[in-house]
C-alpha cells in the first residue's frame, strides 16, 4: 500500500466520511509510519476502538459499576512478526495460556511476562470488580472525557487517551457498520 492508494483503501471503513483528516493526524502522530501502518491504525480503530470507547462510555453513564479500558500494543513475534498486534492476540495473554499458543505469541519470555501481568489484572477484576492489585500497574477507571487506558506491552502502564487526536477524529465519524 502506498500513500496514493491509502484514502481509497480506507473508504470502505469510513461510513462515507473523508479519511484525509485522519490520515493527516495519524501521520503527525507517527511520522515514521508507512501507508500500511496508517491504514491498519485507522481501520482497526474504526472497527474496534471506536465501538469499544462508546461501550465504555455507556457503561460509565449507567453509574452502576466502574469501567476499565485497555489497549494491547505488544508486537507478537508469532508468524515471524507478520501480524504484529493482531485482533484477539490478547486472549492467550489474559488467560495465561501462552504455552499452548506459541503459534500466536511466539516462544520467547516476553509473552509470558506480559501474560503474568494481564492475567493477574483479569483475576483481580473477576474476584473484586477492580483489576488493580499486586503485579498490575495502577489502572484508573474509564472516563469518557480523558479516556485513561491501560496499555499492555513489554512495559505496561496507564496512558491518558493514547490515540488522542486520532481517536477524537474517528469518534466524530459515523459508527462502523459491519
């Protein structure tokens, strides 16, 4: 994919919105990214991120229980690194099942170290309704205005609205329709 093809490749994901402003924002945020990187950043956020942020905001609005938001950015060496951080890569990590999932996560120590953190957060949440606890970086409840997000990677930690301007631009477009 090259820069001239990018807008056309994104068109099916845009619900009629012009992808040009999002492309510009993504290029400003990640100057070293190539056209394919920008495509996957925008298309992934349109398909998954936008809806996830919307659901989290609805959960917060209910006022019944806190919501916690995360993003996995870890780049898997599985399949020779081809898929980077693909959809559902979080599953063997959050369920601490990396030994049976080396085709997805590779066979290095990084996957197990990340699984240790992620699975502990999920256990904490299942037991107490809060992912915080020993072995897990401090994780704030989700707020739609500031979008605190736990970013899981080789070094995990909370970031305030990690995709910021790009997420706001995407949020302003019609919701993605499957």
